[in-house]
């Protein structure tokens, strides 16, 4: 009887051991299966990400594409033309009048002097709202600029709008480089005129004219001898375009 019990006990222990081994093997297999599935999921996610990145890289970039700056009527070049054409046209008109004074060595002529004087009102003087005090404390003075300063600003902004590559700094843009060369020639002319060096002033003016012609051509404006500049433009204000409730 004791021998039978001992045998049964031994068999029971072996059965328990086999059960434990089987359970461990099943658990290990389950974990490997889960790990394999996780790896598959990670691979699928990585594959999707690579495909998505490839699609983005393959798509044409608006900033770098040659047509990016000119496509549509609300993008940079059309908007810049509406904003700055009037001011540039007005500046060229007055600059041509200044040129007549330079050719005549008449640097005291109002047409010459007014080009550099602060005669353009940027904003009107007004009284501060709810301000208590006298005019010195409560009235904001009007601010003015010159046609020369406005010409520099509007030419720079218009030229910069013709950027094709968004990664390019302004000083690398051809239109901006031409504008800056024009400004340098004009400042040299102005300095020569102050010193009454008429020949030097005329030379610098001629150089600035050649540069301005290049600039106008590259911003889609006619040359300086065009009848467009025979009279002031109808307006120098920015032109607004609307589509529904959206206006720029």
C-alpha cells in the first residue's frame, strides 16, 4: 500500500512538473507572438511614415517653386504691385523732374529741393483720447517723410516681393541689389550737388538712371521714357481687391 502511494505521489509530482513546463512554454510562445506582432506594428508605422515623408518631399514646394511667388492674385507679387506701383510711379515722375534740374545744374530749384524735403504726411496730428492736459501732453504731432525716402522704401519692398526662393535673403535678390545700387548713386549725386560739383552730379544721375531702367524692367514696369511718367499717377494708395468678404 505504501509503495502504491509513493508511486502515485511521484507520478503526481511529475504531472505537476509537466504542467508547469507546458504552461511556461505556452506563456513564452504567447510573449514571442506578442513581440512579433509589436514588431510588425512598428514596421508598418515606420513604413507609413517613410511613405508620408517621401510624398511631402516629392511635392512641389510653394516657397521654392518658380511659380510659387506669382501663382494666384493673392500671393506676394500681385499684392506688392497693388501696394507699391502707385508710389514707385509717383517717385519716378518726381525723379525725372529732379533730373531736369540736375542737367541744368539748378540745385536750388524747388523741383530738386522738394524731392528731398519731408513734405509727405504719413499721419495727421491728433489729440489723444481721454487725455487730460495741454496740447504738449495730449496732441500727437503729424509725421512727414520725403519723396526720396518713400522711393527707397517702396522700391525695396517691391523688389523684395519678386523673391523666387524663400531661403534667399533680400540682399541676394537681383531687384533689391539694383535698388540699392540706385540709392547709392543717388546719394553720391546728392553729395556732389551740395558741393556744387555739377558734372559729378550729372554723372551719378546718369548712372542711377541706367540702374533704375534695369530695376523697372525686372518689376514689370515700363522704362522712364514711357508716357506713364509724364504726369503723376491717379493715386499712390494701395489698391484693394476683394473676393466675397476677403479683401487685401
